[in-house]
């Protein structure tokens, strides 16, 4: 499978996950398909660029909390994405934590189903 195909599948899976988070979590709102796709793209870019830096500087906290601090990092990524994407709102940090859990679980499940086995 080509790089572009994997990128497209991952982007669409993330868009479905963001939509699920907005649907099931009070405090996360998103308006329209275009906003959902843009939010998924921004979250993907932040996960690729900013998240590794956050993890690098947070290794002691991640180890101390047995990995639970990764939930905080994911929530911060979601809040930052909401800052950059118009019509995508995250009302509270609690909503961001719950939303990041939903996005992670939905992305993982759909990724397992849709990614071809090598």
C-alpha cells in the first residue's frame, strides 16, 4: 500500500474518531464535515510534530504516573487543535481528556480493522 493511501486512511479514521468524540462528549463541539476533516488533519500534524517534544520533556512524569500523563499530553494536543481550527471547540480540560480517550480508542479500533496486514 502506498504512502498516500495509508495517509488517507489514517486521516479519515482520525476524522471519524474526532466526530465520535464530538458526538459522545459534552463540551466538544464541531460544525460540519469540513471542520471535522480539518480538525483531524491538525491533530495529526500536532501528534507528528509537537507530541514527541512533549513526551521527551515529560519522560519523568510519564514514568512516575505509569503512563497516565500521556492522557494529559493528548488532552493538551486536543485543546491546541481546537485553538487553531475554527468551529471546533473544547469547553474544558475534562472534556479534552475524555475526548482524547474516545479519539484514541476509536482510532485504534478502526485502524486495526482498516489497515491491511503486512
